[in-house]
C-alpha cells in the first residue's frame, strides 16, 4: 500500500527539476515545494560532493561548473547502487571517455583512472608487503617459476598522457611548468603502509607488473615484457617493485 | 540483549582533520562518534585513526544508510558491513535514523521522510528488530529532521517513536537540532514536542547547528546543515531536557564547514557545563 509513495518520491527526486509529487504531502504547497527542492538538492548535491572529494584533481582540471554538470550527468546514468560512496565513481573514467563536452581534454579520463586507483589504494586492506629477503631465500632455479600475488593496494595505470605529472602539478607536489613533451606515463600506485605513493614506470615494467597481476609466472611475465620492450631488465624491475611494496606473497 | 552505554558526558563528532590534534594529548571529551559508512573500507588510514581513537575513548557508531524507514527488506550486505565494523571496534553505542535512503537498488544518500501510520510502524519495528538481532545488541533510533509533511501520516512522530521503542526494545537518540528544524518548518513548539517525547527511552542526545534557506518566493526553510554552532535557543532546549531527564550522553555534531578542534571542544565544554549542573551529587 505504501510502496508507491516511496517510488514516486524517489523518482521525482531523480527526475529533471520541476517534478513535484504534491499529493504525497500535506500543508502549504509553496512551502512544500521549497521543502521538496531541499531534498532534491541534498541528493544530487551530496553525490556531486562525494565525487568531487574522490576526484579532486579531475575537479581542479575542469573547474567547478564543468565538474558539477559532468557529475550530474554521470549520476543520472549511473546512480550509486551501494551506500559505499568511497567506491562511487569506479565507472566515472569510462563515462568521461565518452563524454562529448570533455573531448577537448583528452587526458581527463586517464586522470580519473589515476584518481580511482589512488582512492582504491587508500581504502585497500592493510597487509605487510613482501620483503626482498623472503624472495632471497628461494633457490635460484625455482625463482623464475614463482607466481607473485600483488599487494591489495597495488595498481598499475597506463596512459598515453603525462597523468602523474599533471596530478602532481595540480596537487602542489610539483611546481607548475609548461610541458614541452606530452609523453605518456605509466603509474604504479602503492600503499605499503599508510600513505598512497605513486611511482613512474617504464613501459616494460608496467607490462611486467600487469602480467604478474594476471598470475603469470615471473619468467612468463618477463618474456612478455621483453618481447615488447627488448631493453626490459628483470632484476631492476624486481628491485623497484619490492622497494615500492607491490607484492604480498608468492607461490 | 546487552545494552552498553556511553558515559553521561558530552562527546564530539570525529573528523579526520582533527586527528593530529586529538592524538597529541588526551582530550576532555566523553566519547567520539563516527559515521559508520566512512569506516567500511577494508583498511587504510581511516581504520588506523579509528583504531587509535577507540583505544582511548568510548565510541558511538552512527549509521546513515541502512534505510530503516524504507519499504523493502534491509540491505543484508550493508548490514553485514555494519556488523563487521561493530565486531571490530565494540562501540558503546550504535544508532541509526528513522528515515529511508534507498529506492530499489539505488542509494539516494539522504535521510528521506516516511509517513507515520500502522503499516510503516510495523515495517520499522521489523527493520529495527532485524538490525538488533543481526548485531546482537540494542540500537538507538534517531528522530529525523524533515522538510515536508507526509500526507499518509496519521500518527504523531513522538508516538510513532515511542511505539517503535516499545515494540522493538530499541532506545532513542533525541536530536534536538532536528526538533528545532522540524518545529520551524512545520510550525510547532519544540517544547511541546519535547514534552510528548518518550524520554524514558532516550539514551543519547545530538546537538548541532542549522541554516536558513530562503527561496525565490520568500519562503523560508530551516536546513539540518551541521555547519555552524548550536544556537542559543538550542542550548536552552537542551538545558530543559537535561533538567527534566538528568544527564545523558550528548554529542556535538558537525558535518560541514568543520571548525578548528578548539572551537568544537568549546561547544563540548558548554554541554558538559550544563550536564554538571544537573548531575546528582550522590549517584
């Protein structure tokens, strides 16, 4: 009996402004319209705010008005399906990639991917990263056959744009400078302890970690990286990855 | 069911921006309250801070997303997250809202109003009972702030809350700012609301500030904004409550335009001064 009340209330909240299910309420109509508008503003406004706090650099890059309009459209097609707002916007990068008004900012979707990875790393499960000493104990002939499990916080974001440099400049981590060469950057996002840290990766390293994340053995991942990037150096890549705290365990 | 309690002291909403200040020295607050949903990630800094906090202070876990007033069954996945959080930190108090926030699978991220009648009463009692069974403890249900009155209501809000408490065995969280907001928006006297409220079931009080919104037609609406200090009339209402009931765990809430920690602490101390005036000398 009561369910249609909730359906109509919710549908009017998410519908374009102007929808007002007046028969659900009692009292002075103009006062009620004001009250209903407050709920509508809360719902959309708080979701935009949730996205703005999860994607601060994206917000900075496009500015307040553009971000609000873009976020409102995203919310319209992809309203949250869970109260876990820390995860809300995992689909924003794909949305931005197809968002016509953002076409003039071609790197925007990749910056969103980087911020998604950073936020996921921030909330990922805590675990001590695998220490180099643990691998040192493995007999040399078995080493290449190992499969490494990535640390819960570790993410690799590959991009044809200098996303980490852009991110750093927009957070104050790097001074502003004109970019002469817009070279792509592959980024390793890690959180071995409490702080999320980003590292630049060579193309071979990025491919190697990606392959390890797909549960290939060390030798398979190394072969894949070397096939595409003959200069890939396994030892150097492993030292960097272990220092960054990218691995959890091996088997 | 076990009924843990917060101390009859004033506490503060915990905001991460205050952590370094709070972590430097023991703060003179009775407890901290967190929004449950902000601590449902797997790990990271939020849990590190909460872990530290819960070592030194009593903790109140305040849920905002369970949609206890909604038509459908509870979101069992979300209920599982709340249970995991409570199992991990063993808070002295767990509370939620008399409101709904979910439509089908869509989460609306606001505390929406429900009509008060026999049908919704049975449903809320069912949801609160489900929650209490899942957590294995009693919870507190908070009176809402509302901006519209529902046409299908035929019960007074205070009677509705009294019945939910009686039938489910839950306690109540009396949010005095919500009383002020509703009184202003719906034109009633907050003292009369207080006089009707089932005070015997109240186990916690919330204090906060509210904002005024004026629309194009000059209509005013009071918003439950939690972005400014408690008003003088809010303090007066609080003192009346404590005089009538005696000391209660009392939270000073802030959720936007967060002030520096000393400002928030000043409001906590103001509440503590009122509590001290009505503390019995020989407990």
